C-alpha cells in the first residue's frame, strides 16, 4: 500500500478555510507521470474534508495527488501498479462494470468501502488529444482596390495606429466592403479597447516573446498542460495556431504586424493541443484561473471529418458547468468555440458536443466578400459568424517569432477569436454581464445580411435565423452599444420531459401503424416464455422509413409554472436511435408554432453502425418562442434501403429564464442512480486519440475558394427565402405569418405530395417521360453506330481507341477527391483523351486530373489537399519534411510557387468563377439521387 503524499496536509489547511471568489488563486498542477502511473479521478461527497479523501485513498492503495482542477469533491489519485486498464472510459460506481476495465484488486478494494463514507465514483483516466481548426499553404492576396481610405487614415492619424499590416487587416478596416468589417474603429476612438479583461487562449501555446504579445501576456492565467510547466510556450514546429489566435485578439499597437480587436486586453495561454492529455487535465484547463480569466477562446474540438461524433462527458462536462456557474465570481466563464471546418465533407456542428452545447457560443465563418465559405460547418446551434478566410484572402495577424507575421490564417478557428475580441470590448464596459447575457445580446444584435440567401428563415419571435450564419454577422459597435444598455437576465430555469418511447413496428406494418391500435403501446420490455427461461429481447422502437417516423410531446403552461420557467432560450433534444449507417439518419423537431429545427442531415462519410445512443442535440432557433403546445420530432432515412434502423425514444429539455429568482435552482449533471445526462453516445475508442489540431481538416484552398449565399444549407431546397422582419428588435412572440414560415425545413423532398395532387403536373410529367424516352433512344442509336464505326477504325484518329471511354474506378480512390463539389477537369490521358476515371467522378463534383497543365499557377497547387490537422493554418517556417500537424510554407515568390505547382501533381483548383462549396445543397441532392439509383 503506497503512502499518501505529505502535500495533503497543506491542502487540508487551504480547503478548510476556503477563500472568496475574488481571492482564489489558480492551483498550479503537479507534473504528470503517465508513463509510470495510472491516474484516476476520485469523486467523493463535496462536503468531505481532505482527511477523508486521504483515508479513502489509503484504503484503495492509491496516492492522493491533488484536487482535480476546480471541481468540488473531485480528486486526482494515481497508482504505480503494473496493471494497465482498458482505454475504454468506465466508472466504478453503483452499477455493474464490464470485466477487464480496471485492476481487479483495486475494484475489490473499492467495493469494500461502504457507501456511507461518501464515495461516488472512481474513473480511470486515459489520454486524449484535441484538434485545432485551421490550415493551408496559399499566397498572400493584396486588395485589388482602395475605394475608401477614410477609416484607415482615421486609425493611423487620429488613433495613432502605426502597425504596418493594418491596411491588410480587412476584418478590422475594410476599404472595399465596409459592411463586412467588425466595425471597431468607432469603439477604439471612444477608448473602448478591452482594458481590464483577461482572455485565455486554450490551444497549442502562446509566444510570449512576440513583440505583438509580450506587453499583454498574462502569466498568472497561463499554464502548459502538455509539458506541465507554467509558461505555455510553443515548443513544436507546428505550434503556431494559438499565437495567431492571440494576435487577432490582443496584438498591441506598435510597428510590428497588425493590431488586435481588443488590443488593451490581457492574454493568457493554456496549452493542451500539442500532446495527448487526460480528461482530468482537460477539465482543469477549462477551469484554469477561472476567477482571473474571463473568456476562454477554444478553436478546437473533435475531428471535422464528417463521421465523428464526440461530446464533453464526465468531469469535462462538469468543468464546463462549473465554469458558467462559478467562474468570474459567479457571473460565469464565457466559452467561445469555433464551429468547425468540415463543411466540405457534410460535417455539421451539431455532431460536436462542444459547439452543440448551451454553455458555449458557437462561431462560424464569413469570408471577405460576406459569403459563406464552403468549409464552415452549419447547424442549429450556430450563434453567429465572424470574418475569416475565403474569396481570395485570409486573416492577417501575429505569428510565432519576435516580429513574425502570418498571412495565411483562416478557418472557423480564426473567426472565433475575433468574436472573443469583441466580447472583451463588451466586457470592458459591462464587467457584470453573465454568460447568458452575452447570448441574449448576440441573438438580438447580430446583423441580418445576404437577405436573398434561401437558408434564412423567420423564427416565431420574428427574427431571422440561418444554419449558416446563426442570428447573423457580428458587429462590434452594435454589440458593445447594446451591452452598455443591457438589463441583466434572471437566473436560469429548465424543464425536462420524460423519455418518450415509440411503438414497436416492423417494415411490413409501417403503412398500417396509424390504423393499428395495438401499435400505440409503449415500447415492450424483454419478455420470457415458459419453455425458455432466458429473456427473449423483442426489437423495440419504430422502423425508420424514407418519409420518416414522428413522435410528439405536449408541453403545458402548468408544467412550465411548476418548473419556475418563464422565457425560452435553448432547446435540447436527446435521441436513442439504432441504425446500421448513422450518416443516413436525419432528425428534425417542430415546435408548436410550426418552426422546424434541423438537428441532423445526412453525412455521406459517416458509416458508423452505433446510431445515436442518447446523443443530445441543441437548437437556438426557438429563442424566446412560446413553448406551450405539441412538439413533434421526425426521424427519417432517405438513402441506402439495405441499411435500416429504429427510432427508440427521445426526450425534450427546455432552457430559459426563471419566473421567480428567489426560487431559482442550480442545474447539475446527473449523479449516479439518475438518468445519465453525461453519456451522450460518443465513441469510447476516442479516449485514446489526441485532440486534432485546429489545422487538421481545413482544406488547402480555404482562402482562395469562392463563398456562396444562394444554397439552401440545411433547410429545404424548395422553401422560398423569407423576407427580413420589419423590426429586428421586436420582443413579441409571433406566429408564423405564411405557409412558408410554418413549413420551413421540411426536408429535401418537401412538396412532392403537393405536386402529385396536381393533374396538370401529372400530364406534364407524362410528356417529359415520352420526350426523355425518345432522347434515350436517339443516344443509344448514335452510340451503337459509333461503336460499329470504331470497330473498323473509323473514329480512332490514331489514338489507340475511341475518345471519351471511361476507365474503371479504383476502390482505393482517395477520399480527398470526393470531398469537393463543383470542380472542373483539367487533365488528359496519356493518349490525348480525357482521363477516364477522373471524368467519371466529375459528374459528382470531383477534383481535377492527376496531370495538370504546366501553365497552372502557384496558387493552384494546393487545392483539394486535406491536412491532418484540425482547423488549418499555413506555416511559413515549418520543416517541409514533417508530415504530422505540418503547416506548409507559403511561397516566397511567384516563380517559386510556380515551380512548386508544377511538381505538386494532383492538387487542383476550383474552377474560375465557381463557388467551390463542397457541402452545398446541390451536392446533397446529387448524393441522394445516386444513393437511390
């Protein structure tokens, strides 16, 4: 039995006389030794003293290391036992555990400790690594014109900003499109520059020696959880991302590079992305110095690969809850997360539990032309958008090095820090704002733009919402002015529905389920028969059809009153769905007012067969809507008939503002013996992987690719765009004013039944079929005749065969060639004809041929490149031989880039003038058609 660290006596004296919020200093974590010890999170009753924790640790034969971050009742313990537990995350508690999860001796000791001692759980800690969100090697794009220099001259002459890169920082001062900039110069002129606010960059480090950052560096709020040292310096060749994000927020005015949005704010660094970390370290990182650090900038998350689904669970979830409830003297830490860069592979931010959370603010991207970049993910949890790369430019900011500048920063991980900078400006004038106040201000004051974009839809509260843009584009001037006048919201309230189970159906009786009263029963439980004592598990839930399976739940005024619930903010929906191919499943929920939130659309690369075992979706689309009435959920499966599934159950949770603050309660994740709100169905094998870098899945052409504002996004392709509300600040709850409002988001195949009921349409369809048949016959005749001519050598033209022949498609075709739509082919076969397999894939929006023409320019050489880092910056100084998390250098000259382009075969470029929006509705439509064929 190992002895207890003598440090516990010191901890005892500290914890028995807890300081106030304002006096609490961050605990410096001890260095970890994961290579020689197994670490555990020990949870005890929070009222127990440290001496009780040491006593229980002694009984277990483990070493008491320290309190686990800022979580009350949680302790970090370790054992030097040679036994290595499974990496599957399991918890020793009051429930049975799978075997081979933990050292049997330790499990036996745990079970021998009486529950009356206050024990709760003991969780083995595995290492994770999170991903950054940004990257690509593209040249600098200067502005083509200087239409209006007045704002730049004001900043230079009146504000005395001499930063040489200020003219390139179009996100701050846009001389071509003033409406797209953040609108900060007016605030700077008033002296609103972020003074007194502390921002922490949770990322891969922060270069505190940079001339742009050293004067604003906040050492007390910083720590390196990868190397367990106090200074979070970039130590790896690809540790540039955190420094670049920090420069966007707090680069000081000087004669180096550019300036930050809130250039008087202090900036701290918490390093977690450069090596695997445990859940305990991630939880501690999200609460680090949470009485000094105000805003947490997080440009990372699960992989943006279109097939991952992961959420913060256990102590990580508890840390986020602890942050919003206890951080900043109880006003709440402000967590800002980048939406993700997987739009080109159909990824959606509702599959990322960090962005899909009521406790965070999710920020997407808009490019320098005010368009939606194809990489920026869409979802119902989107709060707002901020400037980032696309349509020929990037974000210009600070880089690693004493006076180094970055010109290829981008992705949603560059948009999120700009929002953080704006929030710092608001917090400097209203330090009393709570975490929920920031969300309320954003909903009311983000700017409605691109009014003709069909993804916009009016909410029941009369505001415009988009899965691409959330509630709109962030405007610093409007946001700060609204914050100055804002009345604080009352405490949070919530309402939980019970789990709603669906009746059991089979494919054979789906069409009769509405007539069969026996199908209205609640899901049956496993049964036994007299001849077989073993339970017979009956398949439960409703078989999911192409048209969808629906279920309803009614919310009454009495239910809300009993929950002290007054005004709606977020809604969350948990679903239990079994399916053989998760990417086929689509989920929508419709409110009593007819407003539909798309919670998930198809993901063509998601072939996981685990379904949705309690995954929690979140939507902001129903903010301040009257929730009383019947809510309807629909789950459908429109592709791959051979892959089937069942909709088992769901539950609805409403979040909002209390009626009576005196009766307010504090929400907490469920404890043992209650419905498990912490486990949301993440892949258990993900605990052994490192968080991808923000630079991992940002495509190589994120800066040059054109954006769009004409694709339907996640909404219906047939719904007409809605007009903007006449009063965007209208506080009244309104009913939808047209059938278009009520029928929003009815799916890709909405309107088919209406068309089918029209005799005119049927007659027209018949004529189309006749004409199509004639056309097919003509084509067949022509091809047969041509083939006969080819047999006699009449059409070969000396090239060894007929032109235009299709080569077989290889099964190992790189996924990168499937990830983009709207590509032109540029290669030819060796014989002079078009390359067959490439031409075949072009029908589905494939990339160019492997053989590019020699005159392709340098900026074409990296299109279609998908990196192994999460969000994707381009690095100007990383070794070119490094393959893991490597930022490629930008070309030093056009000639050098041209030479590299010639040798970099197979990396195409979006066609001139094309949108290159990989996850557009057009691609989804095509994917559905192919799936049906």
